[in-house]
C-alpha cells in the first residue's frame, strides 16, 4: 500500500487564480477528508491520481472536464472499516454542498468514489 | 511480474512494427522498376543477399533434419521461442489492473472498491460478530457472465451454533454489501481443537 498523501499544498499568494477544475478538485478533496470515516486520499502506486496546477498538487482527486462543459470528480480514498455505501453518500453530499457554497454547483456533474484501502480497527488502534 | 511482461511485450511490438514498416517501405521503393533494374524486386533480393541466404538456409535446414547436436539445439531454441511468445502474450492479455467491485452507479456518481480493501472491511466487520473467533474473506469481482461473490469463512467456538453465527455475520455484512455487485456467502466452522483464541 502506498503511503497516503494527506496534505494539499496551499496556493502561493502571488499565483494567478486557479482554474475552475482545480477549485472543484480542491473543494472535493477537502470536503471528503472532513467526512468521518475517511482517513486520507491516495494518489495511487505511481502517484498519477493527482490534480496539478502550477505549484499546487492535490493527491487522490481527479477533476475531468466533460463535453457539456461540466466536470466529473473522482476521489481515491483510504477509509475506516465502515459501511461503504452510506460513506460514499455522505462524501457526495459534502462535496455537493461545498461546490454549491463556492458557486460551482452547476459545474459539478458527478462524484465517483473509489475506496483504495481500508484501515481496520486494530491498525488504527481505535478499539 | 505482469508489469514487466507487459512492458516487454510493448517494446517487442514496437520494434516489430518499425521493422515491418521499414520492410514495407523497402518493397514499395524497389517496386518502382521491373526486370533486373536496380530499383526492382529482383534488385532488392540481390541487395539483401537473398540468393546466398537461400543457399545457407538450405544447408542449415538439411543439417537440422539429420540427427545430431544441431537438431537438438534447434529444438531447444524453438521451444524457447514458443515460451517467449507465450510470455509476451501473457503480457498483452493479462488484466491491466485489479478489478474493481462496483457498488452502485447513478446520476450522482459511482462507488467502487478494490478487492483487497473490500475483503479487509468485510473481515473487520465479520470479526466483530459475537461468537466469531476468526474471519477470512475472499472477494470474487463480478465478471462478464457471472456475478461477484464475497466468500466469508468464520470460525466459532464449539458451544456456538454454526447457523446462528452465519446469520449474525450476514447481518453484520449487510450494510457493506448493500447494492454491491457481490453476494455474500458465509461458512461458519467450529474452531479446531488446540487453536488459540485471540
């Protein structure tokens, strides 16, 4: 299992404004990591699942432009051993809410969630 | 290993395609003229020493037909070539990545999980069930023809009823496999004598 990358680099103050795609990716990643049960995002074995924009790298999230002008977001996550279907629903709700707050609701088409790894209770030391 | 075979297969394919295109180009160029002229196919055969090659290969094939060390070496080389071809085929045909188990696909998006994390999640849930001392899970993702399966094997003390343990494990797994493309199959067995209880 690759070591999950937990942080996204904040943009430099003097950089140009990030694109809508990068904004959505960042919102989705931050929203997903705040959901209870989600431990971190995973950039994959070769670090290819990354949204990059100038100085910023967002591991574990891909935002893809669609033909109709909207964006599809894919999240690659490491989570606890919880029911996955409700977890994915909570993640989607948070991402949609975050996109709406940022005025990007119309740009977000759908959110795919891929569970890359599950950390069991004995590994987290919770129980 | 599969990754290495895949890389090798791609390199070989690239080299063969380049060689094939060069041969095609040469044939095209040497088809401009006919007869015995320089830019003709007989001219090309002369350029690549085909008549001499024909003599050499003819001699070689004659020696291969006769019993002897050359025949054995040729047979081994042939077997090696077949094996190399089979390995390259494996590199081309082997699945690219671990198959995902798709839980659901709707207008809001898709949920999928890799086999190993799904198995670990199922093991963790099954191990928490009362009466379960050990849990092992294997995931068979859905294929083109048959559906996926979550094979769960749990151990329980002898004073527990296997069927009741199985039902409890089914209940524990229900939230995990709900709307997933895998069906759980639970098998409960009494713990073997002498096995340690953790």
